[in-house]
C-alpha cells in the first residue's frame, strides 16, 4: 500500500469515528476560525487584549489552515505531523479563550461556546493523531511480519 493510500485511510477513519466528512470538518474548522477572529475584533483596545487577541487569532486560524494542509499530505509522516500541529493549535486556542475572562477582556458567557468548540476540536485531532500513529506502527509491524527471516531491524 502506498503512502498516499495510508493518508486516505487515516482521513476515512477520522471521518467514521466522528461521523464527519473531510469537507464537513474543513467547514467546521473554518467556522471556528472565522468566529474567533470576529471575537478578537470585539475585544477591548487594551494591551492585554491585543496580546491575547493576536495569539488567539493566529492559533484559531492555524487550526483550519493546517487541517487543510493535513488533508493534502503527500505521505503518512506528513499527515501525522500536520494533524499534530492542528491538535496543538486547537489546544492553544482553548488556552487563550480560557484566559480572556480572567484578564477581564471578555465574559465567560460570551466565550463558552468557543471554548467548548476548541475542546471538541482538540479531542478530535488528538484522536486522529493517535490513530495515525497507531496505523503507522501497525504498518511497520505488518511489513516486518511479511518477511520474518529478513535482516530488517525490528526498530524500523
């Protein structure tokens, strides 16, 4: 099985697990980015809000852009790398959203839906990352077991 086929299999498993197509997940991450950027536009003009807003805007938009990049990955390793970035950026978005009320730059009520969405996206991409890594390890084991008498080291 070629590397491109492994990327497609990972994408299919992700879709089945969360009952979302690639197109739907692209739309969901885009919607998250747009909503968070709109939220950032509404933040007060204070130094702390600017710092948080800049970081939040970057991380939320990175979720969407890096998911798109993961979908276009040309290898299994690239897919794992990109999905890992998406997972990190979703988690970072949650962090910045979470501290907005603590810094008095927003209310908990206004950001709760987006914190929840960041958590769900983090969970989705954490699961996708774990599955992709398991598939990679399983594929290595399958290759080794196909040639039990070969000189291929088991650590490959």
